[in-house]
C-alpha cells in the first residue's frame, strides 16, 4: 500500500482494529449529504489482504498530486491544515485528480459528477464524524508527531517481539 509523507494531520485507520463494517462511509455520507449512501462517502473501506481491511481518506500529501494535475485549477490546498478544497464552479469531473491519487482518496460524486474529498469535517464542532462514530475506534485524526511516535513504538515492539498494543500510542 502507498505511504504518505504528509506534514499535516489526516485521518488514519488501524487495520488491526477495523472490521470493514463501513459505518464510517455511511456517517460521512450522512454528514455531507444528509443521506446514508456509501457512494457519497469521502472515506473508503479497502481490503489490505485476505484478512485485513482498512479505511482510507485524504492523506493531505505535501505538493498534493491531485492539486498539481487538475487542469482547471479547481483544487487548492490549505497551507496550514493541508486540507484540499474543491471549487465546484471550476471542476468539470474530468477525473484526472483520481488518476493522480495513490490512495484512491478522491472520488467523483455519481449525482453531481464533481470531485469530492475528505475535509476532516472542518465545519463540525466535534471534528471528523467517522472518527467519532467508528465502533472499533479504528480511526484517528493523527498529527505527524503522533504518526512518528506510533512508527517508533511499532519498531520497538517488533524488535523486542512484544505485543504492539503495549507500546502503541493512540
Ligand atoms: S467504521 Fe471503523 S471499523 Fe467500520 S469500516 Fe470504518 S474504520 Fe473500519
Ligand atoms: S475532476 Fe475536477 S478537481 Fe479533479 S482534476 Fe478534473 S477538474 Fe480538477
């Protein structure tokens, strides 16, 4: 699976906790459209291998390829948060951004035929709703520091052959 070197926060999923229930997709859809329709979700569940499932939302890449490739300058990235904004009056649904995203984290809304992407529920007072409602607490809005700490803990647990949860910061 592709990895991100984002210097911004993004929603991360622990595949060891995710059970693929898709509740995150339905909650995302409801939050953004008022409908429970997973096709309108900005977070996607994907199978990592035969056993593991995870959920993917925008990884707020630095120099985001979707922004660079858009021929209509419909995408902009907030320099502080890294959140990608889509200007619906410029987007024509060409899907170049989808081709450019290594994570499959941007999609075309089947009704509007316009691009859509996770904005970390920036307008919700209690933050990303998928994180809030995931029944397995598999989702976290992580900062780069938290991700680095988690990687170190994983390395230590693998090196010492101890259960990862003992050293795994949420
Ligand atoms: S709601 Fe949580 S457990 Fe269910 S698919 Fe989404 S991330 Fe996985
Ligand atoms: S679908 Fe819209 S946002 Fe994506 S590349 Fe095309 S014009 Fe830009």
